[in-house]
C-alpha cells in the first residue's frame, strides 16, 4: 500500500474491531492495532471526531510537532476553533484539569514544568530509593500468613499513592480519599465520557479542590519540608505559580503519579505471569530488571492513547488534517509496530534498543518517569526476591476503561 492510497474514511473503526467499550477489545487490542497500522494508519473515527494514528513513526513525530498542542485555548476560543463549549456544569473539572501543566502549552507549560521538575530530577528521585524500599518491604511484610492477596489492591496501588502523598505530605488519615478522587477525576479522560462519569469527575473535582485549598492554606501558615510548601514559597527568576496552578499541579501529580503507575505495574505483572520463561529468567538474573521494566511498559502500555489538537494544518501519511482537528495517538499500537521493533509481539526482557512511547515524547514527556521507573524497579525486584514462589491464582479481569487501561484485580498466592 502506498501513502496516496490512504483513505481516512475507508471504513468505520468499529467495523474492524476498534471498540473501546467492548471488554474483549480492551483485553487484547493488539490484533486490531495491527490492522490499523497495516491498512488504515490514519483513520477517521466518527464516534469521537478524531483521527486515529497508529504507526510508531507518526505517533513519535506528532508528539514532538509544535503545530499540535494538548490544548488550543492559549491561541483561540472554543468558538474560534469551531468546537462546542463544554457544558457549564463541567467547570469544576476544567478549573483543576486545565491548570495542570499537562493541559498547558508554552509559555505557561514551560514555566510550570521548570518549577516542578526540580522535585523530579533523577538525582532527587534516587534520594527517595530508601523510602520506597521501606514502603515496599512494609507491604510485603503485610502478606505474612495471608495465603492469597490481590496484587493490585494490596501491593501495586498503595506504593505510588503513598509516595506522592508523602511528597505532598498529605496527612495519613486522609490518604484513603486520594485514590477514589483520582479514579473518578480520571473518568473524564476516557473517549466521550457519559454524563454519569462526568458527574463523578465533577464531584471529585469539587471535593479534591476544596481539600487541597485547605491543605495549601495550612502550609502557608506553617510551611513544612514538602512539595506543596516548596511550590507555595517559590519565586524563581520571577516565575511563580498562581494558587489555581498550584492546586492543578497537585491534582496532576496525584493522578498522573498513580493512575498510570498502578496500571503500568499491574499490566506488567500480568504479562510476566503469562510468560513463565521470562519470569523465571528475571528471577534468576535481577540485573535484567532495568531493561525488563522498559520492555514490560512497551509490551502492554497502561495509557492507550493521548490526544492532540491540530493548531496548524498538518499532513500525515498523505492525509491532510485541518486546524481544529483532533488526533488520537495510539501508544499501544505504536509500541507494537513491526516497523519500529523486531518481533514486536514477543516479550524480550533484554530488548535493546527499545524506543517505546509509553512515557510520551516531546515537551510533555512524562515528568514522573524517573520516579515511576524507580518504583517499579524496587517493587518488582523486592517481591521477586522475597516471594520466589509467587503464583497467579486466576486470570484477571480488566477495568472497563480504555484510555487508562489496567486490571481490576490480580489474585496471587504468596
Ligand atoms: C508507569 C508510569 C507512568 C506512565 C506510563 C506515564 C506516562 C505519561 C505520559 C504518556 C505522559 C505524556 C502525556 C502526553 O504527552 O499527552 C505523562 C505526562 C506526565 N506524567 Fe507520567 N506516567 C507515569 C508515571 C508518572 C508519575 C509517577 C508521575 C509523577 C509523580 C507522573 C507525572 C506526570 C506529569 C506531571 C506529566 C505532565 C508532563 C507535562 O505536561 O510536561 N507520571 N506521563
């Protein structure tokens, strides 16, 4: 097939199996991705008014292309972009979401990212290793005598939540609130969220926002050794952040800091259980851990797609996409592209090179990647060492969400 043969409206995605609401598709989207890459690398999805982009080269390039943006509101109103205004009752969600750097473009994005980045450099993150090890050991101690546990609820979930909660110094008694708020907030990231999901996200925004505002006021009165106090006091070469931006940053860190981590680690464990030889190899040779975690994040990415607005007309695979268009960049597909990876459907824990895109690329490249890597490395290394007979009890079920794609539970014998 040649570039000129690409017809972005050749078929409806649903006709070739792209059905984000179908549990079978969510469980294994890879054969459909292959069809997209081979025959429809740019495909119009009338269900969401987006172009689906499935090849690694295109996803990688568009993530770095400054003619696209996470938002257009720095350049144009909804009306000017011929886009509908979001319903007024969504406002509490947008107030928090749009004030986080992930939904900003330069110059605001640059300013905010620079301020927050200091807390997430490889050096500052490495200094957290001992604390992360302590949390992981404490969780494994808790397995004593349990027989069976849910690896997601009892191990994978508490780690990133605790790490971020400690960074922000959220009081221990309140930490149980964070996970449900974050899960409800993130429902809005799904494709075309139904009103019931949007209502949950709005409610979570109201509660989460009010809670963080109170915490911020408290830190202003009594600054501590935490990230909220540090950001509240920041005056950096004239750069500061507004109260709303500070709250938006905390929400983003809490959400980004654990939704993707939980799904990433959960999917990785499930991949290992389905590949017993790889699991045995990793147990026998812990020096494989760092390349293994990259491969596991490639093999079953926790973030199926990220979207971009087209700010200036572009062309992809010969298809013209006008200003105001929206592309859905399919990370899960890009990570299995036969043009970018040898034997893409094989799990190779020593894969090198491994140019996978699960952490994104370009100016929004995951700010928490060093932390996510460290958490996974410590958690996987320690659990495999301390519980060498760890065994799957039953195949897991997937959560119904597609964009943030992960397991509901993963029962294991410990
Ligand atoms: C396995 C775990 C993780 C994965 C797969 C992941 C993936 C991603 C991806 C793909 C993006 C870019 C989205 C886009 O370009 O539209 C992103 C951005 C971001 N991530 Fe992560 N993430 C993970 C963990 C974390 C953690 C632990 C934190 C924080 C503590 C974090 C904080 C952020 C932030 C703040 C951004 C926005 C960066 C920006 O807009 O400049 N992430 N992440």
